[in-house]
């Protein structure tokens, strides 16, 4: 048997039919093209292509004027009254239906390879946050279980452990190069293994700018670290291969399947990591530029139902959570954006997803041509989402659904068909799942659980089947573009987000059943629920202590880097991605760093006995 693990970047956002909030939803739905029929808003039985939350709510909530810092935020509803009314209703609660853009017809499966791009969504399973259900009549609908609520991090997928256990604090600080991954274990048990594409889960990756920005997130300055998000169109209706590097890695994976996997008697594991649909670099933003360009060709853009794209609601800048404001500012998103700009960014993002789908289609086609498809388990997922201008942000680094909720889909022999799994899952579940597929004993020290107990007819290991899954998901973030360590605890209905030491930064609480867009923070409105969830989070992870460790790590790493620069320090730090803002007041910014270095090394309040309830 073969196992193909497919991982791309922010691609979880395709939502479809209504599903219970507590479960897992696949991020299904392609982006048009042959075989995809536009459907009216509100059709809940079709594959959706809207970014993360495409919901059937009638008229577009946005207005036609430019959206800027002075614009009014969305009207807040009386959440307490709605919650109390819901508590008195004993009937089964269901989430609202989602807007759907395209429907997959069964006949299109046979039109290969071009139409296979739609299958990637049907192979995706959300790994951090709730994803939507995929419903259609194609092969994907018959073969793939859909996990409703997966949450993600790249190192977690390879280690099977929560971030704080491996201390993978940022894009630079990942797993040790010699860390034993599930692929290493499977190789020791006789599997032929191969990896292609993006493999940035170990330490040492990403730019100096990215590292320094993460290390200095506690410094009292506010500097734009990214170029303004923009779109770039290649006016060629025949240009399919836009992201050449990803296509090259896809070709390499296909070549390996033809030359090695098909001619070897041993079982195989193939991993393919793609950069798409991650935004492209933006050299126009100056030296040490970031990646804020959404780029595609007419070939892919014409597959997007532009008129069906919704404009996400925004809070006014004055109403934003302080960490959200920091993120929006450092991502260069606090200025004015017209609705056309926002809609274009989202349309280009969907087109980039369509190109990603096409790559997966080529892999599926190759497996079929080699007579391996019926003998291979395919897992499709991503290590983070993409905000695509939701909450006035692009990129990731947030616990909002758009950023943290990813796709997760499975297909293959023994995998249940026509199933949506109503459980919360996480990328830490990939490690035990891979071992379970291979019939290898799963270590009890892992943070995750095998997905085969949810998605297959029977787990390979009886021991695995006896382990009960927990009704929550934990996610952490400690990197750049967020000025506090962030912790999310997701349960059936609630999403609780804590920051730093739990006292110095206000928490967030969202009722996703009634506020799926996460616009109303009800943490202070429901202190009992907030306290209960915080206590549960603290029972899982001592997050004030972890935040202090990250702060000390950042400070130590920055000092080491500064010393290594010697006399070039002032020049080096002034020419990172934030160079445009830095050079307006260089001495003020250097002084802010000096004050940070001279301060107490830990941001955690000295009085650790201060309870969260008293803070609320």
C-alpha cells in the first residue's frame, strides 16, 4: 500500500453545506472551470469556494464606499439574549447553511486531468478550526470522509506534539534536524519514503527579517513589516503553470511515482509540500521585501465566480483587539481599501487555490494511470489558512477561523465513504494516523490521536481504537506579526483565545454557533464561561510559563544576533522588512529596543496568584 500526504499553504477556506459546529468539515470546493456549475447563494448541498466563511445571508454585508479606519464597524447584536433563548431550546442545534459557488457533477470525474483539480478540496480536512462540509455527486463525495474542525501547525504535523512541547516557537525555531518524524519511523518499518517541495518544519528556515521581527515583538514600537496586499494578473488565458516551482516539485513527485513507487514491492510514503496558495513575494515594497502579492493568470481567474465573492465585515480600528490591531498594522492593512481591492484579493486567492488543486489532480491522475489509486491512501491538508482580508488582515498569525482552520481530507482503501466526521481534530493527529495506517504501535506520549478511528472501517491497532478522543483542540502561536503569545482552546460551541500571561492582555471568547464571523468578543459578558475555559486551558498548558519562556528565548536570540552584527548592527536592523518605517525615526526605534533589553526578562505578572476571574 502507498500513502501520499499532500500539504499546501493557506487552503482550508472552502466551505459548503451546513454542519454541526463541533465536527470536522472538509474544505471542499474547486474554483469553477469545466464541470463546476454556478449555484445561487444559500444552496447548502454543493461544493463551496468562498474563503472560509461563505454564508447564505442574502445581501452583501459590505457597503460600496471605501473602507477605512473611520468607517463604522458592524452592528453588534444582543448576544446575551440570543444565548439565553438558545439555552431554553432543547431541539438539536444546527449551524446555518453556507453560500455555495459550484457543484461537482459525477460525470466530470472522468474528464482528466484538468478537472481533477477539484478533488483536492475533497481530500482536505480542516486541522485547526472548523471547516465546511463538501457535498456533491463526484468521486470525492463517495470516497472521502470530511473532518469538520481541524487545526494546524507544520511542526505539529511532523512531531505529533503540541508546539510548547517541541518549543517550535516561530518560523526559524522549528524541530531539530535529527528529530524523528513519522516518516522516519515508517522508513524503519520497511516503507520506501520520499519528500518533495517545501520542508520548513525544522529550525533554520526563513529570513533574518522574519526572525528579528518575531524576537522583537514585545518592543514598544509599531512598524509595518509587509508590503500592502496587492494583486498581479498575468493576462494569458492559456497560462496554467503560474507557480513554476510548485509545478516542478509536482513533476518530480510524479516522476518518482512512475520510476520508484510503481516498480518497487515495498509500500511507499510520498510527501509533497507546496507554497501555493501562499501570497507571492512583493519586490515593489523595497529591500528585504515580504510576500503580499496575490498572483494568477486569466486561465485560473476566469474560473472564479467573482460576483459571488462576499466582502468580509470589519470592526472599526478603534474597536479591534490590541493584538489584532498590531497584526493589521504590521501587515500594512490599516489603510484604506476599496471594496474592489478587497474583492480582487479574494478572487485572486481563490484562483491560486484552483491552481493548487490542479497539481493534486496530476498526482491523482498518475496514481490512477499506474493502477495505484485503489491501493493508496491520500491525505490532503495545510499548515495554516489565509485571512484574505478577513478581520482587516491577509496572511496568517491569528486564531481566527480564516487563519487557523485548515483543510483535511482522506481517501483510499478502508476509508469510510460519504462521511463527515463530527469531531474536532488537529494536525498533531497526522503522526499517529500515519503510524496507524502502517500498523505500527502508536506511542502514548503523542499529543494527537489516530484519525482512522473516525474515518476508517477499522483501525489497524486495537489499542488505538480504545483511546477516547478529547472534546477540545489546542492551538498556539508565538511568531511574528502578533505581539503576544496566543493560545486557542476550541470546544463544540466556543472558541477561547488567551494571550501572554492571561492578565496583561484581554482574552477573547466567541460563540461560533451564533457568531461564525468572530466579530463579537463576549469574554466579559459571560465571565463564568470564560473562567471555565481558561481553567481548562491552564490544565492543558501552563501558558503564562510558556509565554515567559518564549519571551526569554526571543530576548536571548536577539542579543546573540545583535552581538554577531558588531558595528553593522544599526545598518542591518534598519534595512529589514520594516525599513520604510524604521528609517523615519531610527534612534527612537533603537532606544525602544534598548529599553526592552534592559527591562525585566519576563512579561508575566509577578503575582502569579492573581486569578483570571478577578481579572475578568
